[in-house]
């Protein structure tokens, strides 16, 4: 018995000692080339994303340029309360959320459906031709795009109104009626972004194992069934990530496009938080007030991002963190 214990003890002593785990600094030294490649990105975020947060304090101050940020007096939540009490609050918030909701309901799924349909095209030349046509609007300047809308939708000479008149309808002043602003914005957004947004879904579809489709064909599945049971589940993690990211700027819009499409006739339907911040901040020089509105807008986006991410976790779908 003692001999067995002695042998066990000797064997334990003769076992090679486990190497110590490398410290953080040692791992950094060992992979210093990777950290050098990462450094420009970290500097970009530090300089252009985090350093400007220093100026957020003007949302809680009565900022005066002559006193500077530190010298301006604190007013607490006065600017937030002023915005919440203003007659513009509910109108701008409603317009911002409704336009984003329409965009989410119509534009987001159209890009997914388009990618699934394009992935089924067998003729390579026709597929490339369709891709080129649908990607092209993404590269059109916003100013040019809105100019095209004014030309196409002109109540007297516009192509759309000519078609309406041809079929016996009455010409519509699209830019002069507030009710038409949201449909115009969403439809033009679909036209401009669908092809470009579909790229990431097409890339994800390349990871689908061809053997799955071959097995499904052997089982008698048609194209629709293969798309539903093979393609969609494969790209579902990508769809969820894109949805979460979209919810992260749900309360934000393309500022330049809205401003260019806006006029005194459709202002009730087109005034959003971003255009209101521009008018009060840069045009009206109410820097603290506009900073408070912008901070409120970002808090909405941040809350929606966290909520959507937690919802994805509960549904056992892909999440950001």
C-alpha cells in the first residue's frame, strides 16, 4: 500500500508543470502587429466619437460662446422641459417615428425579398444586369434625387401626373399636400436603397450549402419551399443583426433629404427632429436647446437598440451582445 502511494507521489512530481498563462501585456507584445493595425480605428473613435461627448454638457447649460462651455451657467433640465412643452414636440416626434415605421415595414423586408428572388435567378448575365440597375440609385446624390422627384412629380409637366391625367385622374400637387410627403419619402427610399441593402443578404446566401438544396429537390420540394426552409433560416441571423442596427437609429432620418423635400405647404407632415434641431441650432443659434433635443433623440435610439437586442435574446435569435 505504501509502495503504491510512493509511486503515485513520484508520478505526480515527475509530471511536467503546466505553463503559466501569458499576461495581457505579454499577449500584446506577442501580437503587436495586430494592435498596430487596430490603432487607427481606436484613434478615430476616440477623437471623433468620444471626445465630442465633452460638448454634451451644453444641453444642461445656458451656453454662451463668449463664456465657453465651462463658463456657461448650469440650468439643469430646463431645455428638455421647454422642448416637451413646445407645440412642436408631438408633431416632430410623430412625424419622425411614423416615417421610420413606414420605412421599417416596407423598405426593410423588400430588400430581403429582393435578395432571395435575385439569388434564384439562373442566368448570370441577366442577374448582373439587374444588380447593376438596382445598385445604381444608391450612388445618386441626394440633391439630384430630390431634383428628379420635383421633375417627375411636377403637377403640370411631371411624368407621373401625365400618366394620371392619361387614365382620367386629376393631377396631384405631391409636394404641395402634406399627406403625400411620407409616401413620397418612403417610396423614393425604397427605390434608392433596395439594391444596395440587398448586397449583405446576397453575401449571406452564398454560405448556403448546395447539398441542402439537392436533398430538398430529391424530396420533391419546389423553389418556394426551398427558399422558405433553407435560404431564410440561413440568413435569419443576418436579418436580425440588420434589424437591431436599424432600430438603433429608428428615431433618426436622412436630414438632407427631408430638408430638401420640405416646404411651407407640407411642413406639418415633414418637420422631423433632425430638421427642427437644424433650424433651432444652426439657424436660430439656440445651441443648448438644440443639443438637448439631439440628446433626447439619441436616448430614444439607444433605448430602442437595447430593447430590440434583449427581445432577440429572448426569442433565441442572433443578438449584438
